[in-house]
């Protein structure tokens, strides 16, 4: 087996970065974007560091007003999702947790195969847009509202 560097010995996985936790990515192409943790691993495959599989929003929905028609609202409500495996040191966990997002279709296998990743992103987009446009009573909480709003910094 491959020997891990010494600085990995003292890293323990965060106890509160569990599935459903909304995190902010702090580095890379999606820095500043919000994501939901799907699952996490200590070390797996070619990733010998603690990491989490996340599903997030690359392009947020735009602001809509009452005056806009249904067609314009639908166009402004498009969401572009992403799926990624992220090192836990590059995740900033927030206090928000979402419970009823069905993220079962997003797995590690979806990252390995390009076509599987595309289909996972399409299903993710449909899920996010459904939750954003037609929220249930459970979705009308601060956690879900926080996830769909662009981070201003």
C-alpha cells in the first residue's frame, strides 16, 4: 500500500460535514459557489485525502419580479449544476442543512464516466429547478433559500 504523508495522520474527518450540509467551496474553478454534500470518504481510489462528493450550483437563477411573465421567469430561473469530489480542506461548511433533496443518483461512478456525469447533471438541474420554482412547505425555510441565492462577497 502507498504510504500517506505524515500530515495526514492528524486529520480527522469533520463530524458535522455530513450529507445534506450546505458548504461553500473555497478554491478552484467553483470557489465561492455553494454545494450540498452528497457523501464523504476518508480516502478512496486515487484520492488519498479526506474528500466529499458535492453537488452544487455553477450558475444561479437570476432575480425575478412580479411584473415578469411566466416565460421570462422560466428563462431567468435556469440553474446550471456541477458535481465534483472536493478535498475537505477546500470546503467551508455553513450552518444550513437541507434534508429532502433526493441526491441518490449522484455517486462516485458518475464522476468516472463522462456520459454518466452528464446525465447526473441533467437530473440535478431538473431537481434544483423543481425545488426552486415549486417549493413545498418544507422547502420554504432559510436553508433552501440560502442555497439558491448567489453568495455576495
